[in-house]
C-alpha cells in the first residue's frame, strides 16, 4: 500500500519542490497551506508522515505537532519538522513537542528524501 | 634681679617679706636701745639688753606666727588654686577647684570654681560637636569606601605623574593580571601610557583655554587602552582633578571596564556582516545568471546540463555558507541585551518575594545552578506564567527548579495538571508582563535571551514549562577568576601621597614616608652557595607608614631538587606542594617587578639577599635597591645583648600572628612589616629619622657585631 505523506508548508516554491520530490519517491502526497488545514486533513485521512513547516499562519508547526501527538490515534504518524530557525533550542523544542526529526532550511532534497525513506521503510515506496 | 625674684615661689616671697619685717623691727629696737644707753649711761646696759631682747623675741615670734597663718590660709591656698586652675586648663575637663582649702581667699575660690565649670562645659560642648562631626565624616567615609570597593567599574585616582593614590577592588581584579598595582606605584606599570598621556594633554589644553566650562564633557574624556601585557583592552573615562582652589590640575581619576570581550565581539560581528553581504554576492550572481540563462536562451542539451549543474553547486555552496554564518553568529546574537550571571536560588526567591501572599503555593526544589540572563525580566516572566496558570485553574501548587543539561540549564515550572497547548502559550507570551516594565511581552523576554519556552507532559498527570538558558560562568565551588583575598577594610587609598617628596632625595626622606617591600623567603636549607634553593618567596608593601595587606606577593617555587624533610618541618612546604609551582626563572622576574624602586626590608636580610643576589645574574636581574635589616635596626634600639628573633620582637611590640601563618613566607613578611613600623617610631625617638641615618646605624651595629665575633 502506498504510504501517505502530508506536506504542511506555506511557502509556495518549497511546497512545489517537496511535492515533486515526494511524488517522485512514489508516495501519496497531499499539501496543506497552514496549520488548520493540515489538522483538517489529518482528521480526514491520517498520513504516515508529515513534513511540517514551523513558521505558518493560523496555527504554527509546534502547535500542530503537539495537537497530533495529543491524539492517541495519531501516535504512529511520523513528523519531520522543517524550519528556517535552525538553532539548537528550536530543534530541541520541536523534538520535545513530539517531532521525530528536524531539518533546518536550507536543506538538501536528497538528504530529506533519504530521511523520509528510512522512516517509512524501503519497501513502502512504489512507483506511481 | 627682678626676674630672679619673680621666679621665686609665692610662699618663699611671703616668707622673705615677713622675715624682712621681723629683721627691720629687731634692727629698729637695737638702734633705739643703743641710743637709750648712751643717754642714760652704761649702767642701764644690762636691763636694756634684757628688755630689748624680750621685745625682739616677741616681735620675731609674732612675725613667725602671722607668717605661718598667712602661709597656711593665703599663700598655700593661692598656690593650690593656681595648680588646680593650671590642671584644669591643661589637663582636661575633669579637675575641680578645692574650695575648702581656699576659704580665707574670699570670693576668689568661688570665682575660680565658676570659671572652671564654664570652661568644662565649653570643652564638653566642643568635644561633643567634634565627636559628632567626626562620626559623621567617618560614616560618610565608610560608605564611600564600600561604594568604591564594590563598584563594578574600576576606579583609579592618580597624581599628574601617574602615581596611584586610590584604586578599588575591581581595578585590582582587572589589573593585577597584567602587573603589580599598588599605592604610590606608577599606573604605567599596568597599562599602556600613550592613551592616558594623550587624554591628559587634551584635557590640560581644554582647561588652560577655559573651554571646559562650556564643553559637554567638562574636564573628562574617553580613553581606550591596553593592559601592559597587551592581553586586555580597557575602555573608560579620564577626568582631570583640580586642587582645592580649583586653579590648577593636581591629579586625575580614571574609571574603566574590561572591554576585551565586547570589542572582540564587535569586531567579529562586523566581520560576519561583511562576509554575509560580500561573500554571498558571488553565489547569488552565479545563481541569477544561470537561472536567467535557463529561462531565456534556447540551450542545447549540453548547455542546459551545465547551467543546471551551476544552479545546484551554487545553491549548495550558499546553503553551506549560511549554515556556517549561523554557527559563527550564535554566541554573538544572545549578547545584545545586558545580562549577568545569576544564581538560581536568588532568582527563585525573587519570584517568591514578588508573589508575597501566595508564595507558599510555589516550592523551590533541586540543586542550585548558575545561569546567565536578565534576572528582572526572567522573574517577571515566571511570575506572569504562574498567574496565567492559576487564572486558568490549571493548578494551585507549583515547583520551580533549575536543571543542568549538557549544553545549557533549564528553568522548569511544574504542576499537577494538563499540558498547555503551544498556541495558548503563545497567546500568553504575546501579552505585556508588567506595567512598570513598559510593554515588554513574554516573547520579548524569550527573544532577548534567544530562548524558547514549551510545555511538555511530566509523568502520568503532570506537566512542566521548560525554558533553556545559557550556563553562567560562575560555577558552584569555584569562580572563573579568583578574587584577591582582601582584608575587611583594605588600604585602597592614600591621598598623602599627593605631597610626596622627590624620589631622588630618598636618602634624606623621613623613614615613614618611604615605600618598602618587606619580604621573606623559605628555602631548602641554609647554604645557598652549597646548592640550597628558594621554594617560596613573599613580600608585602609598606607605603606611607601603613602595611598594605591588599598588595602582597606570595609564590611557591619549584626548586628543581628535593626538599629535606627537616626543612619541610620548619616551613611546612613539601615536595608535592611545589611540584606544579613555576620555577625561579618565572617567579624571580615577577618579584623584581613587584619590588620596583622600593626599599627592601627583611629580618636577617643578609640571608635572603644572599639567595637573591646569587640568582639575579642568571636571570639578568639586579636587586640594587637600598636594604634594611630589622635585626640590625632592633639591635640599635635594644642593644645587641637582647633577643632579636622575629618571635621575640613580635611579642615585645604586641604584634600578633596566627600560628598557621608563622614560618610561611607571607606570614613572616607581614610580621616583619608590623615590627618594622614600630621600630621606625623607636628609631625616631633615638634620632634615626632618615634612610641615611638608618643605614648608618645598621653599619655601626654590623661593626660592633664583627668586633664581638672576634672574641
């Protein structure tokens, strides 16, 4: 079964790049533009992994992460936080609130793809 | 003649007065009887002599009796009264006039009594006024001393020839690393002279031209200089001090702080900014060119691939550069707001103090941790968060603790209850903390500290807020830089140095006015020429008749050889203690700098000087200062037959020394210094007033001892 990846990113250009990248890896990809929309999509159909930007309008990435983790049904969702804030303290806060990993922008798409693949398992990706 | 009579006592003069009356009466009777005998005839001689003799005896007896009464009731009481009055006039206010003895003097005694009482009252009033004024001055002086001592800024007052008259603790801390700061020493022993000279030249010109009156900085100006060793940069102000009449400058005050770190950070920030703007232009230009080529031109396959490669390479280079910039700027960005090290118990007790009535709801737990931050705003933020949690009905009781992590310390506020959602926490942080602080919000406090705050679950039914803060430099059980051990009221200033004499006239300078370094050494044995070495050297400065306990030199020395157990027993210094000590090649030049131009003093100086002079050549040093020996000086005062050991002199002069300090180089130096000061007083009484006198007296004693040694 195709693994589902939810991209939560308000920056359009990065959103496009991530979408192509994840699709290219064979995942089922959806994109949300802010925190509220993202939580709506999670409730609608929980993904296997979220690429979650931190700085977003309405509800920020920390808030979304904490909300997802507070729901026992969503414990299995893997979360990788993406942020322009790359200091140790923000990374620590993200991990403390339940993220599985944290990547600081700018990051290499190849590194991100490798990280997603290792989290979801090699056999999960299928060519679309 | 008149003056001789005036010098006689009143009683003698009275006696002579009555004796004269008696003698006159006898002479008159004798003349009368001789004349009567001539008229009556020789036969009347015997009865005339008999009656005349009886009359003369009666008159002499009467004179004697009247004199005795007069002496008892007038002359002696007058002398006693005069004595009483003199005693009252010169001997203080306690004397009384003896009225009973002066009862025959009429109103003189009561009048004298009244005068004495009036005088006593007037004196008592004056004494009281002086006492109060003195107490007030002492109090103000004490307050000023405390302020100066504890000021975080270094303060120095110097004469125009740069001799230090005053320094505070901070100045000592900043400058003692570079050299030896001390009263009467030159400022330029510890800092570079040019910036101070230039600043003073400018201020003098400003003063001479009278421009200081309207100048916005008055008689002060900025100065930036380096410590003599070049390791620290100091930034501060120099202000010219005028004499009491305000007519001429007679010194200057310098206030400064260590700006080394600050200036280095400025320089690093500038460099980063230049790199950020300058070095990013190149990859940005390449990216732009490549992107436009790809968009605008109909490129063949090979060309497209080349420009795509350029895009990837340059973007990767730019990302890597950004990452490096962020790492390099991390420490700088947090330093924008003034912060200091703060001890977690202090911080938490401030929170409790602020909460007053419901302070009992907050419990402080855990071990203390030193953190770095702006304690005022952190206290306000914690207080604000507790308020919010209470209003929300989240919890009634909280615990506060500081937890050391691997990189930073965490300030934790915990309670039994739910976790606070990140969004709600953000709302709390968006509100102003306290009206008195202006509109500073919790988020401002976090940004100021480059910190974050989050809420996480704690166990089954608890939660905690965590706020990471940098560790303070202070660590429990030790400080980054040890404070100088200073006495309660150290001798930090001496304005008498302002009127000090020309140093070239040192030989004729009164002993009290000279600067001394009283020193002592501990050694492996008593024979320097047979290979014994110094293992400890200490000294203390004596300036203007005061032992300056804040200005000491005290170092162990690695002798590069063994220490016989017998000598360890004397001074308590073992081989293990000197193993990590610096060698003489490091310590001796530093001691030479500490001594400077001072007169060197030691107890049995010949022994210590022998060690110094044996080693001085090897290190290119010369201990050519005048030397005084307290043994020789004491011998001049007490004679060579007395016991002149340091212990016996200390006992004789009431100098007390703790047992643990005895036979340490520093302890013995201090004891010798105290003994030396008392010796100066005794020498002065014996007519030894100047250094020349003291050196001569010492020479005489040496000659006497040499002669004694022959027998």
